[in-house]
């Protein structure tokens, strides 16, 4: 096994608009009676607080007085698409009821923002993990993108008044501030984000029983895309973008896939069933969760392609001369078992003596402070060599899955942990 380390924005609205309401995408002439019927139904479903619930097709499910309106949420693009549709309808028809519903919704959206800048999944708060600031399913980023849209197309939203535009501008800035403060830092190096974060401390927080505090790939993609959309980004924003893109590079699995969840300290993919127990193979959780949840994603690859286009990442690095770049390239010697980490397929099998070769390369080799190698919790090497060759007797451990842990530390205070899993079968 060889592991190589480098420390290194007046809008013209067409008569027809595509609107997506509660999951049903359709094209409808805004001047039609059908559009008015749908818009009035959307208003009927608006909660007393000002939001809308999710998972109801407001174009087909007509509100009746006995029905519960549910809780207003930002989850799954709920509430945002309703406000946008009603704004188009107000511009088309000029009915005050559409304007009033949009204003009520925008006020609800602004009231939902925490002082720290984040948004919960539901508002009013209803307790539990949904009270945390929520990036899952694009909740908070959908809000920020919609605020950008309102500020960009002010001709469409001029009816909301100047005071609300000012509140929206302030909310946008606070939202960016939260994102920057919530970016997960590991040993001095920024990575990406969790699905939920504490609204006060910014720390990663637990979601459902199978959604542990972790670095999350797919949900971090729209965060980076949002940051990349900002005009004249600050140094902190540029650093957040670059660090996240580098983390995506670091965390790619075979077949250009990324796990959904990565352990914060070791960066190893983690999986969990409804029992809440962390496991390291997706096949180790119950079949219902294996098939009923998106454990892998290819969206970071498309983001990386965008980040590399035209030398974008290189330009970011040039603008951040003090940025500490860390990347990992993993390669194998044909004569040594083909370990590649993280690895989701069954790990390679070893028996008897296991030969381990680790090569560490840096721009300034003299900055290497220390390397620690462990098999599980057992330390088998500590030193400062850049090339390490070891033989390990696998009979010292039980048959089953184990992990080689390589920890490096530089004199600059940068640390990195890399893991390679293997199976012992003696």
C-alpha cells in the first residue's frame, strides 16, 4: 500500500411560467382561470404564521376548512415556490390578495432567521432536530437564493416596500456569516458542512437517528454554489470555497462518487440504520435504510468540474497566498494489495504478514513534524520519516475489518488523518 500526501441578479414576465408547486411541475398561462384557481388555493393553504407545508400538491389538493395546514417549512423548496408563484400572479392580475400573501410570507421568512444568521427547517419552531439550522434538502440555501432573487428582480417585488428590501439585504449578509462560521474545521483546515448546525454555537448537530454529526457531501454542494454566485467575494468567502473544493477532491471515492456522510476526524465514510449505530460499510445496515436513503452522490464531481474550469481554483489559490493546501493522492504498487481509501466495496483481504509502504511528499519536506501510524488503536510507528516501510503480523488482531490510520502533523500546525480499511482472514 502506498499513500502519497501533499500538504500542501425590471424583469419581463412571460404569459406562461413554469411553476413547481409541491413537487408537481407544470406550465400554465398566468392569465388563465386555472392559474387564478391554483393561486387562490395556495393562499388558502398558507399558515397563520405565513409559510406553507411540504409534500402537498396545491395545484390538485383543494383546501377544505377541516384540513390541517401543517407547519410552515423551507424543506424541499416549500414556501419559496409559493411566494414566487404568487408574486408572478400579482404582477399579472394586480389582485391585492396575492400581494398580501407574498408580503406575509416574506415577513415569515425573515422572522424565522436566527440572530446568528441561520434558518431552521420549520417556523414557528416545533422542537427537536428541525430547530437546528438546516442545510439538508437545500432548506437554508433555498432561502438565501430566493433573497438574492428578490434583490436582483426588485421590479417584480417593488410592492414589498423599501424597508423589506433593507431587511432582506441584512438577512443575506447574516446568512453568509453563518455559513462561514459553521464550516467545519479539522486540525486547522476548513472542510465542508453538516446537514444541521447549532443556531448558537455553529457546531454540527444530529438529525434523524441515521444522520450523525459529520461532514456531508451532497448538502455542501449547493452551499459552495451559493458562495460562488456572490459578486466580489471577500477573502473569507474565497477561502471557504477553495477549502470545500479541496475537501471534495480529498474525499472522492471510486467511480467518481462521494459518500453522504464522513466522520469529522478521520474523514472515513460512515453509515447508520435506524438503530443509530455508526457502521463503516453500507451493507452492514438494514436493507430498508440501504435502499431507502441516498448514501452516495455524484454532485460534488460536477461542482469540481465547474471549480476547475478556466483555472478557477488556481485563481483562488493565487488570491490566498497563505492558504494551506492539503490534498491526498492514493496509488498502489502492483506487488502490494490494492488498498484505496475510503472504499465502500468489501475491503481487500490480508493474511499473515502485511507489508505497508507509505510515502509522504510535501512542498517543503522540512516542515514535516511527525507521522503516526496505527492499526485500529494500536500504534505501530511514530517518527518523522517521509518514506515508511513496515511489516505487520495480522495474527495480532482478530479476523474481520480493521483500519490503518495515518496521522501527519506539520511544523505549521496542519494535521491530516487518512484511513485505509482492510479485512483480516487468517
